[in-house]
C-alpha cells in the first residue's frame, strides 16, 4: 500500500477551461489534500495521434500517458457528454492503455477509477457515465462507487475553477477521497488473466 499514491487524471476538452477539466482538477485537488501525488493530463496533453495497435511507434505525449498510467495507483477520468458518450479525445487516450496488456499489472488492473461527466442536460450525463464505467470495467479497473454527473445547464464553474454548487463540489471532493482511499487498499491478487 503506497503511502503517497500516484493518482493520474485524464480529461477535459481542447477548449481551454472546459467544465470537464475544471471538475477533474477539483477532484484531483481533493486527492492531493489527502496525500496523493497527482498528475493531470488534460486538453492538449490528450490531443494524441489516433491509436494504432499494429505499430510500436509512439508520439512523446502518448509515451508519457502510458508511462504515467503504468505507475498510477488510481485514476480519475472526466469527459464531456458528446452525443451520448465519452469524447473522442478521451476515448483515444484510453485506447493507448492497450499498450499495457502484457504488463505484470495489465490495463487498469487493481486500480480505482473515478468517473466524472459534464454535459448540458441530464440525458447525456447519464449515458456517458454508463459508457465510461463500462470502459473502465473492460480495462479491468474498479469504478468508484460514486460517479459524478454534472448538468452544466443547472450548475457551472467560476473563472477560478470553483464549482458554483456546494453539493457538486462536495461530491467531487468525495470522489477524490474514494480514489485515494481505494488506492491505499491492499488489493487481492486476481492473477494476470490473459486478454480475451
């Protein structure tokens, strides 16, 4: 159990100061306040070449992404709800996790993963959160019990990045707490199950 677990945050959009990036940073700060080391890859840091499984050549940003995820004890993901699912930017970044399939700890094995979705309306938040949690399961991660859906038609963030809703801010804080709490757990050894 790491004393200062590394929590890696992925998300946001190519738009500067997007709601999903602000929400991600608030959850990451909550983990940091509880003793985590944190790294955030947002926006331009996730603007990677399309993942191609048949090549080993990797863009430096893709190499950094995979390196950080290999070291990560926990992950927080944040996406806008685009047409009922995660953004292509985040999905492409998550596809690079395939490079970890042969690792001793493959994919997101035994890592807690917090999920955040921001959308202008409840329908997109719900379907996107379900899609994100399904992706985490497929990557052998453990979605935290709390997933955050933020309807930006009802609440938003100020210029400093703080949430205007105390309830949403508390939930983002709790998500950060859950991820670091699970990261400190002594996970059972589930074995290295071969990819199907």
